[in-house]
C-alpha cells in the first residue's frame, strides 16, 4: 500500500532513499528481542519465588498463583494486597521530538501513560488501586528548568490519579547525569492496591471452557512498541509530522497520534465490581501484542470471532513497516488494550459497563477445550503455546 504522507521536505536523495525502503520492519530490527529478554524474566521469577518464605515469619503469605502474573499478590488476612512497578519506556523520546517540532509540551499525556503502565497491570488481578508512587530520573538537574514541561508532568500525573481515584503518595526525582542521557528523563510508577472482598481476586482459578473474551478499545499504540514506531520515522519523508490519514483524519500527524495517552482501565474494572461481575481472568495487552491473551498457563483454546477496528496510527505503522497481520498482532495491541475473561452470561453486560465509562468494547471470542492456542479467525492467525514464554 502506498504511503499517504505529504510531499517530502527533505533533500531529494534522502527522500528517494526513504521511499525506496519497502522491506518489512520488525520489532527485533528496532532493537527489541523478547527471545533475549524473556529468559531473564523467567530466571528472576524463579529466584524471587525463593524469597516468599520471608512473609511466613511475619504472619503473611504470598498468593503463589500471582507469580508470573502482571501484579504480585500478598495474603494479609482479611484482604489481599497487590503491587506492581512499571517503566514507561521510550515514549518520552517521541514527546521530546514533537516538542521541538510543535513548540508544545506533551508531558501531560506522558504522565498518564506512565501511571497507566502500572495501574493497568495492577487491576488484572482484581485489585482496586490505592496509592501511586513516582520515579522521575532525569539526565541532570537542567531537565527541570523547563517549567512548562515539568508542570505538564505534574498536572498530568495528578489528573491521572484523580481519574483512577488513587492517592499520589510521593516519589523520587534523581538527577542521574552519566546514567540517563542529558536532556532526557526516565519515568516509572509503582502502585499498591487492595483486593477486597477476596473473591475479587482474578488469577484464573475459575477460567474455563465457555468463558467469553471481552476486549476493551485502545487509544492507539499506548506505551508499547515505541521502539518500532521510532525506527519507522526513518522511512517517513516528513518524519513525525507525516499525516497518517489525510482523508479521514486530516492534520493528524504521526507524532501526535503516537502520543495519544494510554487508556486508564481501572474505572471499568471498578464499575464491573460494583455491578457484581467478577472476571475470571484479565490481560493487559502490552508487549507481545495479542499473544498476551495466552498469558495464563491453562491449556485452553482461545477462539476470536470478532476483531475490533484497528486504530489509525497502528494501521499506519503496519502498512509503513510492511508487516503482515501475524507480525503486527504479535507486537502491537491493534485496537484492543485490555482483555476480560468472564462468564458468558456476563459478557454483554461487560460491554455495556465499559461503554458507560467511555471505553468501547466487544464480545470478541470464547474459550474452548483444546490445546493451548489463540485463533484469530477473521484474520487466519494462530499463535501457540511456544509463542509466549513468560514463566
């Protein structure tokens, strides 16, 4: 498919080189290889599991099934506590480039992205987020001299906390010259939540054949796949200012579309709890794309019959990176940012509740007895147990 970008403002030799590159661009080529990263995660999980004995001496116990899930869960008696820490990644680099190009700060949305990375993981286990802590590590004290940018980060962080009804407990703002590059900032958030009553815990104990898969809409790329998205800029004649869809979204640049803030899904999970709906399992669709639907170790077949619309920026990335559906759906969220596995009789109600919170949703599939695999039938895609190794 031909690019819809505007005529190049680059030198003709550079523009010709950009236009001539029609090879497939994968996530691994952009510098991210999960085959190298995931084994370290597994080794860390095994080492960490041996530390759980420390809790027994204090009268508490870990919930063993939470090992390898998106959040760690601790049994403290009348309720469970859940905790998570997450790094934003490289989305700040896009914000910095767009600030140079547009003259505006994008850090209000970056703040929401950072909190969403933690909270959207925490709620997968059925937790209500309570407290968020900030980690803002700059490449030097000079980063904070830009008051517009710094205030946008503070304001956006506070606003995201208000949306999720969490307390901002505090944080750390180190200046790490020599570790973090000058002029850059590394953002992360930790979050603690409570699972109360205890039957809200959703670690897949009740997951089984006949359950429905409800997918919640994403706002775009969220905060995963940015290494690929940034690498793709090298192919675009106008870089981040390239229009992604001049016909249907005139004026929407690639950079602005990438910086659409990540959806905060905790209002949906809290509304489900208030309605008495207990998901059997949840998955935050981040790194590994739709393969994350296979996260639980249970041997089941996940059959998708309805695929949500792909957001314009993700469609643009797939087209410009020349990725087929199998590659794209294994890397990006492709329009679905969160998955709920619920009893079939609760599925349509889940959709209604999500829409009432302003987030589109679809009853997208079901679980069946069979080998562990994900079948995305409308696209002819299949992923097996070997395609996701997180434990």
